[in-house]
RNA sequence: UGGGACGUCGCCAAGUUGGUUAAGGCACGGGGUUUUGAUCCCCGCAUUCGCAGGUUCGAGUCCUGCCGUCCCAGCCA
């Protein structure tokens, strides 16, 4: 097994319901669908839906369709269709059928005609404002449209004219005739077709009328013989309409809509509207910006499909709305990469040290394990020379007692090498730290008898002569507040964290690491998990930090600072 | 003030048709191992299920009434 995926899915109300239905023989196989609208990129919230929709049939038998809900050509584009397919595949799922609501436009049109013939739909040529006013309010019933009781023949004629293209946008709509006094506003004669002279990414200019979500979704489910149409809570109020249409139309099957709570994560936004704004207004560098919770962004950041799937399974599926800490997502990445990522050494902010008793001009190749707990991952040789770089953070001139790293006169182990002592701190005339002069204890070299001598700290390093210079990008939360989208007063972009990206230009990698390709991942020991970014070039590698390691010292240090 | 839904430990979340001591994960605290202050391993962590009543031998699970939160008045999905 290449990953450490959780063995069993936790139980949830949808799974329980399906198990019971299967036991009572209500249907022979489970058919679900993942129905994105191609008007933006998929994000981690979609991943929750994807994992649910694909894992259920996988467990109980059946299959999942990928269906593009492409009923609004004003916002939909082919590039989004392509990106969505790539993201679903990357997450590890394969759909049975690639479907499009637009494939059913002709059938849907016939269904509309059927409703008209049954006296259950009518054409209304009032404008949007008039229709809105007649809809009533949350506490007052609506009033009937003056066109509500047109004859079937007239409705047919008008609807055909809508399709013919002779009418401009907004000239009229087709409405289902249900009940203007219904307490559920969705039942107050909802609009089911509107005129849109707009080229569609799939059907081109074939149509100038498009079905609304309500009219297209359930019927598409029925056409595809979807048994369970899983969607988020905000559609709960639409279920009566969903059912009404299914019951009044000659559809080939009877799907059931079940709603679950959408995913919320703190310090980020998870709505396509807001993500689109961040991209369009240039607050981030495209849909795959590593700070974004988009699938493309998470992938570029260094997240693995396994970690995202595990996360989605771990958080569960319920009807209660919750906000998951971003750290939960990060921990899932760590858990996955901890067992799989080869270890390397890299120094983010270099501090030069000279090993005064190490022979000048010489290189010693030391053996280093690629994974401390997994010998199967093998070993590699790392070069040691007289001059090496260590992390600036690993040296303190005036260190607190709990600081286990290097300090004047103190000892520390160089990972995979030997123990050194800091003999001298060299500064320039301005008092800036220039380098450290240290002596090594050759007896403590890894593999030597003296190697078991204990010192408090072990730090990572790279040979100054061999290290490869690289750019390393560190990411922090995109927003400064836990719920950027929940602020009624301020626009969410005002809460953007301007320090969410930190670019390090002086990082040094253990030689060989620069050969890595996009898709590879490493643990840079003591620092975190890093992946090559596609912005990198052979002579200028670029790495993204996906996530840090759990850092107990940082936590302790913070506590000490706060007293 | 209409309709729909939700409310179990700091964060998630199990709790079959009411039946002894309210799963599990994360976080947190303590201890052990460790050449990553990482990982890993132990141990601890809700007399209580939004609140108040009621039914019952027995209720997180049933009833009643409150309280709180979210969604709905697009020719968006």
C-alpha cells in the first residue's frame, strides 16, 4: 500500500439510510452523481461531495456519474470543464459516464411542453421586477400572475416562440403553475425556463432558452437513473419542488434528494463566488495559487489526494453546520507524508559555520537514511566539507535554558554526522553575525563507537560547497480572521493576510534534491514537507512548503515569551 | 412574527425501533523511546447530551414549551 488511508469509513446518516434501503431491496444498485457547474474551479468543499458520491457506490455497489450542470451559459466555460475533470481524476476517482445537463436540453424541452399540456406551466411575459413583487414575502403569500390562466394552446405557442429566437432576453419566462400562496417560496410558480441569447460551451447557438437549475437537476437525475441525489443543505427547501417535478413529469426513474452540510474551514473562503473574486481581482496568482483551498491550489501547495480523501472521511457527513480548523487538513497531509516522504536536508536561512578541525578542500560522504522508520526507503550519501550552512534559527547567542540548539561554547549534533562545538562567533564591524567557527568531535561520527554520545540537540545542515541554491516559498493562512466570509460589515478581501506568502531566495538544498520533478515530495528534516513548484527551472529550483512539521519548540517558545 | 433545518467534551462526531458505566478522532495535559524539540508508544480527558418541564421501572434517544444558530423572497447553482 502506497498510502496510509483509513481502513473504514465512519458511519453517517446517508450511509445508514442506504444500507437499510439496500437491505429492504428498494433498488439493486446505488447510482450517484457529482454535479459541478463549470463556472469555476473545484475546491476542498467539492472534495467532500466527491468523496461521498464516489465512495458510497464503491462500498455498496453501483457507480457515479460526473455531470456538468451547464444550464447557465453566461458563466460557464470549457476551461472549467477541463479543469474539473482533471481535479476529479487527480483525487483518484473515475466516473462511469461523463454527462452534461445540456445533453438533455431536447428532453427537458419536451418535459416543459408536457407540463404546459397538463396545465401545469405557463408563459409569463412580466419582467423580473413584477414577478418578484408578486412573489410575496416570507410572511405574506404571493399573488397570481395575470397570465397564469392562459390556455394550453396559447402557452404552447408562446413557449415555441421563446425557443425560436424571435424574443429578446427577458421578454418572458416559463413558470411552473404550483401555488402562489405556498409557505415555501420555491413553490410559488418558480421560473423554469428563461431566454438567454448566449453561446453555450457545449450546444453553441442551438438554444436561446435554458432551463433553470430546479427544472434541469432533478430531471437529469431521473434520466440518468440516479438513485441518490446528494446535495448541500441550502437545497433542502427545493426538495418539495424537486419531488413535484419528478411526480408530474414522465421521467424514467425516481431519484431522491438528500442534503448534507457543506464544508467550512476557518481562515479561508469556500464559495466559488468569493474564490472567483480573489482570482479575478488578482489577490492571488490564479486558481492554482498554493494559498487557495482549490483542488488545484492544494495540489500545487503539495497536498496529496490521499490526504484530502482522508480529511474528507475524517470530518464526517452530517446535517449540522460546522467549521473545521485548517490545521485538521494540514495534519492529514503530515500523517500521509510522514510515512511516504523521503527525507532530505535543506537550509532555509543559511548561517555559515567553519569546522576548524575539518581538513580543508576535502569532502567526506556520509550515509543518511531516507526514512528513519522505513529502511526499505534506502540511504543516500551526503557530502560534508569544512564549511557548511546551518539554519539561522538553530543558533542563539543568548539562549534560554530550554534552547537545545547551538550556542556559544555549546554542543549540538549535525544530523547524520557528528557533534560540533561552537568555539567562536565571528561578527563584522557593524556587529552583524558573519559566521561561526566550530570544532567537530570525529569520534561521534555516525556509525562510529562514539556516535552514541548524547547531546541535547540535533540540527540539519548542508555543505556550503555542494549545496544548491533554491527559492523556497512559505505559505501562511490567506486571511487574518477565522471567518472572513462571515463579516456582515466588511468585505472579505479586507481580511486578507498580506503576509500569506514569504519568498526565500537564499535557501540551500542538499545536492540532488534539485533534480526532483513536480509531483515529488520530501520532508526537509526538522522543517516540514516540501514539493517542487512548476515555476522552477533546472538552475533555479523552486520549492513550496506544503506544511511545517509539528513544532513543539515553537509552541514552547511562544509560551515562554508570553510568560 | 411564514417555511425548512440544526443544537452530544475546546473542534469534529458515533449513538440501531428508549435499557447497565455516553464510541472514536483531533486538540490538550502527563510519561516513555528517539542522531528530526518530528514520528511512534502508554496514560488522562463529558455523572452528562441547548434549556425547562413531562411520560416511563428506565430517555441523549418519546411528548410539550422555550432558547440559540443557519437557509429561503435570482429570469444563479
